[in-house]
């Protein structure tokens, strides 16, 4: 019987860390195999993308698992020359501009890969015969190469989404021992609810501290949220999961008792972060801008925003 599959290598012409939605991927595959063990009649190269959300509920023990095919492109089968043990061919794929960016999380992922498969006739020596006997043909997956896609979402896309608020204000009660009760008033104001990766955005921050406590750990944070939506594998029940992390933090000086802080803070948005997900998907990227401070407890206000990619 054959000792193994063909040896297949996939080489891309592009820098693998800079492939964007809307780009054309070109590359070359190289294959070696033992013609005494197998005969390969054709080869197919494809690009496949999938979004998946999956977990087990600790409360109900239900298995939630949903997947969504994002792209499944195949080149026409290439005929492989007979009795050729070394084969090389080029391939080309266009990645649609609306493909979401690659994502990895404990609750799911968005992944893309290039697959190589082919039709194989396997040869072996039968005990009743003196020669080689072909078994097949059969389809066989030879190799896969994971690729990372950077999302491309522009402002004109995000303008079609529901508008968001550009200002929020709230008052929090602050209890200080021996001094009774007083309040902390917070204001967060942004020039636009659509921002772009790499931008420097002036954010108006106002905090009126009418308490006798110095307010500490004052910060402005851009929070990235990954939302995962899945159906139960066996029941008509849905569940959601979410992870969040700060992608940009601006620390602001403490605010003394009975002092007013009223300034524009520059938010430097990183260039290489994921854009807001534009089309509905089982995995969604969203953003919120938080203003947070510590008094007797943490007080915070936030504004959802849309984030476009740097084209």
C-alpha cells in the first residue's frame, strides 16, 4: 500500500500578513509523489472561508454550534500529465471586498484557507496478481494553507447603518464617609460616530466633581467587542457570547474635590485593528468608547461607534 500522500507545497506571491478583502491572491503549488504507488489524474485548488460560533453552556449543558460559509471558490480541475512525479502550477483567486476580517476567539472564529485536492488512483500489489492493480479513482485532500484576511470597510458602507448618538451625559451619586452624599457629572462627546483606523480623533470630555473625594483612574477607552451568535445543535434555542478588550486607552489626570475637568482628549486609533462588521454574520465586531473613573465605585458612560478600515 502507499506510504503516504503526495508532498504538496503552497506558495503565495503576496506578503501573507497584508492580504485584504478585495485583493487578488496569486501563487504556485508544487507537488511530488511516487508514481509506483499512485496515479494522480487531476488537481483542484480552492479558497474557502468560514465563520463559526461554538461552545457548551455551563448552565444547561446545551451544545451551541453555528457556522456560515463566507467564500467557496474553486479553479477548474487541472489535468495532471501521466507518469509525472513532480508537478507545478499557478493559481489565482479574487477575494470579494465584502469578506469580513479573520478572527480568532475561544467562542469562535472567521478563518480562510487555500485547499489542494485531486483525483487519485492508488496502486498496490494484489496477492493473486503479479502486477500492480489500481484502486479508485477517489477524491483526496492533499494540503491546506491558512491565510489571514484583513477586512475592508469604508465610511460610505457604514453611513448606511443606523445612526448612533454622538453625546452622552450622566450623573452619579458619590457617597463619601462623614461628608454625606454628593454627585459626579460626566459628559462624553464625539465629532462623529463613524471613525477610521489610524485617525486622531478629538473627544470632548467633561467631569464635574462636586464630592469631597479625589477621583482617580480617569481614562478614555476604545473597547473592541466580539459578538458570537449560535443555535443549539439539537433544539430551537439560540445563545450569545461576547468578549471585549481595550484597543486604545488614554489616561487622564485625577480630578480633585470640587474641581471641573473640561478638555478635548486626542484618541489615537491603531491602524491595524479590525473594522466594524458590515454584513450580518455569526461573528460580529463592534466598538464602544468608554469614559471611566474611580470614586467610591467605578463610574462610566459609553457611546457605540462604527470603525472603518484604513483603505
